[in-house]
C-alpha cells in the first residue's frame, strides 16, 4: 500500500492542535490488558496518545511512517520512537502486551498490520483501534452548524476515501480478533475560536483544499469561525470509538 503522507508538512501544527486522549482511555486499556510490561503503538503521529501510555505501562514502542511527526513528539524515558509502517521487525515474537492504534488504522494495510500483531503479541494480549470523528460543540449552536457545514459540504470533495472508516467509528474495518464491548469514552476540551482554527488546519481535507483551485474560498475561514464562535470558550467533545479484543482468542482468524 502506498504511503499517502497527509501530515508531515503540518507536524508542528498537528502536535500543537490535535487533542490528546483522556487518561480514562489509558486506565481502561491497562485494566483489560493481562500484563503491563510492553506496548506497541502503531501510527502514533506526534504522540497524542503516546504521552499517556507510560502512566500505566513500563515500555512503549511508538511508530509512525512520518519522521517529521515523530520529531514533534515529546520524548519520554519509557518510549522508543521509530519510523515504521505496519511491521516492526526488530520487536521480538510474543513480546507485547498491548497493541494500540489511535486515529490511524484507516491508513494501514490491515492484512499486513494484523499479521504483525499476531507475531508480536503475547498470548491473550490486547489489540485496540481507537477513532474519533467530527467534534461536537456544547452550548454553541452557531459554531456547531458552521463546523458541520465546513466538514460535510465545503470540504466534502477533499476528504481522502479512507476518512469514511473514521466516520463509521471503524465499524466497517475488518477486526478478526476476539472482540468485546468497550465503555463510552470521550475527549473533552474547552476551546476558543483560535484553538478550533488550529485544529482545522490539521485536517487532511483542509490541507488538500488549500492546494486546490478552490483555495480562495477559504480565505475568510478565520473570520467565519470567529464570528460563529464568539469571543468566549465552548465545550468541544469527540466521542471515542473503540474496536478492542484479545489476540489469539477464539474469534481470531487469519486474514
């Protein structure tokens, strides 16, 4: 599968403006993982989840196809960052307790990735795919309507086809593991219009639109968002969607 690099050119913006995950997500993963010695986080980007994993796990291998994204991640003594896509040949067989992917599985060659998961995972290890879709604004109806229109209509032609899996909460992705239900979790932030604009700058569709003949139609986007948002702060929520299961369980089959 060809690597379509949507984020290296905005790695600093991505690091500054993509929301980090709630500690409750890592606490949950630690609670359902049989042991807490080692984690492989694939597609880690600039570390929005990675930074939290050492709270509960002893050693983290965090990989991403983009060296620029990894360079923007915050170092940690328990984390080893390396450039890699779906395979990590230096990781030993049956050595990993948890494999987690946050907001990146839709870019993967899943057959190759799942094959590597089976190789590196300890018996009954956990594999988890995490996704979040469009943000929801609480108590800010005008801002919600404006962001929805931007996402659904104005940028509709610029979203990569892989984005459909995110919108479906990863429900359409193959997941050949012994799956079980996860609790409802969400990312919560209280943002200004400027913080939302920073986040929009990280969208793959927005970056594509700026490179297109339609770029001029977004010249006033900052003014439009600010006018809809107002001068204060609004609560922003991203519900999390998890596909989680045991590797090597009864439901695990080859792809």
